[in-house]
């Protein structure tokens, strides 16, 4: 069986119709969900962008080791495993961070295609004047992110010039030229829907027609008060428009798979790396990954991600409540393809949990950016069993507990009322860190449940 694995950036699950959204248009992904399995309890492991790709490709966590770094020696990627099984492998991406000097996430693929021009990709130098659509103080590091991006943006004329439509059009062309390969693995990584959000105007007008205020295309990661309600509503419209543009491009790819007669012999999976706060919990952004002395909790708007799988041998229109993470995707897909899942990784296949022939592959899921040894650095991890979520903090920050099953917005901290649940999750969390191979010093740094106990 062939495999197509699609990764997108910064997509919140609750902005898709298949996860209950009623106002954002996402018919292609909703249709893929209707024909396959929708995973309801998939949580980020290593955060953010590049560490998540490591979890996904190699099924090994790096939040406790290398973090944002190339694939380290000793890790075997999905593309390597499938090459060993006779697959022709292709990498297609507009993700400039994966193409940064020293990164190696494209290695072991037979073919590689980069689509230029997303975010601050150092590509265009053409002269031209760009007028920022909002006050600069509302933007995240405009000199590093917005100004370089504007050079690439000014060259766009029609929708086909935007990166995600280009990426999926390139994938369609590759399928036409390579459909005779038996089997193939096509990996597609689109940086949409990462900021900056400025899709073609017709997509913006779908969600906020007639708006004339500031367009905050790359909001500053901060508490939400710096944007007015109208500005924040428009930010959501920019984000939704970017989602719909990407979904349209995915729809053309899915149609191409069917037109080429590949539908009944191809497994297709879709996943995002994390979400984004649009004012929830008084935050705008995804996490203060740069300013570590501040730190934010990993609430579900960021930590809980979409995961869809469709294959001829999977049930259609099914929602899976199996707890899973990106590290589990490759082992699961290998079993879907009829191959043996690796046993030398942190990830575990959840296929048997889908078919009812086995229990969930994991008891808890941990979302984390790092485990700093400096006790003065704030560090947040989210530990969940799918029903309860413990927001565990180090340094001068209080832990929080949410009964997510009853409080999906995680609005009511019930730590005081349910301390036994927090202690249960925390104890299992420490065991889990030991199972991953964390050092005693790393585990000790996460040991106190209450911050004053560390004094």
C-alpha cells in the first residue's frame, strides 16, 4: 500500500468541521475524516515545530535531549524504514525551517522538492515598498519575521503563488509522474497555517468582509489585551482564511489521488504540530518559547492536535478516543501498511486500539518544550490521561489541574478539590520520564508538585 503523510503547522483542531467547528470551511479535511479515523485524543509531545517533526519521523521524543536540532545519529526515520521495504520516497515542503543550515529532516528521501517563499525565507530581493497593515508594536519581532517575509509576499499575484497551494500542486504533479511506483511514500510538509496570515483577499472576506481596521498578520506573543475585540476577531478571520486556502489545496490533492486510480491502494494521514491561542486564557500566540523566564501553560488549544487517518483497511467515519502522540503515528502507519511496527522507539502503534483487539498504547501523554536543569527557569509540561490534565510547572509557578472531560475549555482549576488525581498523574509522569531515559537530575527537577516544596 502507498502512503501519503501530510503535516501542517499551527492548526488548531477546533477550527476544523470534523472536530466540531461550525464556521470555518474545511470540506476536504472533513471529507477525509468521514472516510477514515478521527483521533480525538492526540497530544503534542516534543514542542514546538522542529522537535515535533523529530517525534513524528523517528518516533523518539527529544524534549528531554536535543530539542530543536537535526535528527541525531541513532534515530531511524520512517522514510529510512520504508526505503528498506522497497518504497520510493519523496519529500515536498515549503517549510523553510526544515531547510535551515544544518537541518537534515529531508535526508533518506529519494527525491526532495523545496517550495520557496514562506515566512522569512531568504529568497526574494526585488525592490518594492511594503506598507505594514498595522502598528509595528502589535507584530512579533517585525525586523526578524515580517520584513523578510514582505519581500516574498510582494511577488504574489494569484492564489497559486501562495506557498501551500504551490506545495500541494507540486505534490499533484509528482503523483502524475510517479504513480507507477509500487509502492511509494509521499511526505508533504506545509508551513501553513503558521503566521503571518495574509491569504488572498477573497479568503479573508469569507470571514470578516468590510473590515477596515489594523490587520495584525503576525501577532505579538503576549497577553491578549493589546488587541481590540475587532482586531482579535479579524485575526481569527485571517487564520480561518488561511485554513480554508490550505484545505482547498488539500482537496485538489485528494481528488488527484482518486483521479489517478490510487485511492484504493493508498493510506493518507494528516496531522498538525500544535495549535495557537486566540485570546483563550488571556494569551495570544502559541507559547513563549523565546522568553523562557515567562512561560505559558500547554492548554488544549495548543497541546491537543488534529490527527486523521484514512486507508482501505481502516474503518470509515470512526472517532478514536485512544490516547496518542506524534511519536505513535509512524508505528501505526507501518502496521496499516502491513509492516511490523518498530519496537525500538518511544512510539507505539494504536492500530489494535482502533480495531478493538487491544488496549490504548499509552496511559498518559506529555507535552513539553524542554527539561531545563536550572531551577530558576520556568518550565511547563502538560500531563494528561485524556480525562484529567495536570499543568505541571517548575520554578515560581503553581501547578493546575483540569477535569478536561467535563471542562474542555480548561477554565476551572480543580487542584485543591482533587489533589489525589494530581498526585496520581504526577507520580506516573515521573515514572514516564525514567522510562524515556531522563537523567536523575532531570527527574529531580520535575519532582516537586508544589513549587514551594523545591525551596
